[in-house]
């Protein structure tokens, strides 16, 4: 299972591109600490992280994985080294970046999945985790789903096969899924591969980003007032036949 507990509290505050920051104790201490969702900028030299406002975050103690799409970073920096109008900040990462995937929303009617979601609002020690828009195009969601737990050291092959078996796709047919300013997105969960006839009784959580830019282009400049995400959900078991439809409301602050 991916280790995301360290970052759970950050999602509730930083998914819109803001950072959770604080200064360490002491009036004269200039160390700023924070967490932030960022996009990987692979064409910078060296590759860097970019926030929703276009600012660059350049780690001084780690190399950015240019093959990844998005990340959640936890960092610190000396604010006395940052100019008032700086467009980039050199930071020290206090944890390894948590990388996650981004995919484009398919602008067609949804296909039928074969596995339910557990929830899009998982609970943690800090409270309920909810997704949101990073910018007008990119939606970040916490995905909680049923899986078969394996030890990633002693059962590495089975662990990797299980993690790779799960896929998540999002669809939106604007002809039917955009009405009165409300955009409805359908999230589909599929399980293909892994061990056959396995019962998935454990829960995993991961983040995934979805790019709705093609959908926005398809509505010809009409205003989106709110977004709903539709899923098939089952919080009792991994049975898809016993799953029921669930709608999640996502705030959209980018209406014209």
C-alpha cells in the first residue's frame, strides 16, 4: 500500500493550489514550512515543480522525476532568500515527493467498469479528505478502493501485479452531461489482471488528477457553475453488482 498518511491533512487545504505554510517557533526564525500540490515541469533544466499560479519550486536536495505528471511535496525554505516578486523558490524537501498520475477526461459516453469505488471522501485521523480543482482544467481526487493487500517486500511480484491491475478513467459526454451550468463527470474503476478469483477486502487510497480541458472546449465557452462526479460505490465489499451510484459535488471557482 502506498504511504500517503503523511500527506492526508495537506489535501484538505492545498488542493486548490494553495500551500499549507507555517514559520517555525521563534520570532527571528525565518524557516517557512509547507505542503503543496504541484505539476512536474519536465522541460526545465533541471526539471522542477510548478504550482497552479505558475511559480516554480526547485528542490535543492532531490531530483525531480521528469517521467511523472503531478506530485504532492512537503518542503521548507528560508524566506530571507526569496525576493518579493520572485517567480521561483529554492526549497528543501522534508519528505520524498508523492507522485501520482494525470489523465485526460474522455469526451464520450462512459464505458461500464467492473469494480466499485469505496469512496471519494476517505476519512483520516485529521478528518474527511475531499478533492478539488487545482486549476480550471485539473481536478485532483483522493481515490479509496478495494484491493488485495500484499507485502511489497516479501510478496513484491504479487504486490506490483495487484497495484497495476487497477485503472481509473473519467468520461464526460457534453451533449448529455452538461446542463444548466452543471458538468457531470463519470469515474470508472476497472480491475484487469492480478490474481484470479481473489477477494479484495482491504482498502487502498491514491490520488489521481484528471484534465477536463477537452470537455471545456466542447461546451463552446459556456459557463460551468458546478461539477459533479458520478461513481459506482460499495462500502461493504468489492462486489460491483451490489454497488450503487453516488454523486459527489465538487466546487468550481473558475466560472466566467
